[in-house]
C-alpha cells in the first residue's frame, strides 16, 4: 500500500504516520523509548505525519528525533498498524496506517524532546508492554521482543515484494 492519502469517499481518507520502537541493551534485557502525556494519561511509541514529499522512513527517523530527543538508525520494518477513527471538521471516518520500524539510538537525550509530550523515558521492554495505552502499538513492541530475543527475523528493508501467483485462468 502506498503511504499517504489514498482516496476520498464514503469510507473516508487514508492518513499515514511513521515511527518506531527505539531500543538499547541493558543488563536485564532491553529498554525502549516511550512518550508520555499526563492528562489524559497516555504512554505510546514516537510517531508522526510525513512532511509533503518526505519518504516514510525519513518521517519515522525525524519524528523519533523530534518526539524523543534521540537520533536513531533503522534496523528493520516491524509492521504497519491500520485502524480508523472519526475526526476532522465533518467528524468523518478517517482510515489511518502507521508504519513502525525497529531502531537503535545513535545519539541525543530525552531532555531534548519536543513539546508534544510531557515526558519521554527509557522503559524496560517488559514493563513497557503493561504501560502502553494502545494494544496495537504494544503488538509492535511484542514483535520487537521477538526480534531482539532471536525468535523472529525481520526482512531486509529493501526486499522487493514477493510476486503474487496469477489468478486461475489468467494469462502469464
């Protein structure tokens, strides 16, 4: 699916965001960066909207840096969350897709995070699962745990999509 607005219509517009699970090793496993808003209480992964013409991976890296104060490098793609909500001036249905990447920090400090969140913290990955507000984001963290423990491999970032089999009766 192509990132960005995909269509207008009765089912709503597609919106796109990107972000990631930024991890670092510690003696007891791994910690990840979580963003916190105190009122109403929210613990989530860093993510945000692309600038016009911005590639989705660059969006993910930029949003992580802005929201957490840390620069990072992408290790692999964890997955895409798709959901809908009602919003905008007409309170219409909006479909959203959020691309999540596994990332390693390359510098920075949580004290440099932007104004969108009250706090940004390194949280032990096991504790993060219980803290997180959105279950679909917790699923991305679960995938990160599988990758970091060696139980799951991420596909290479530039791997082309697998060819689909032709439909029955279709000509090659």
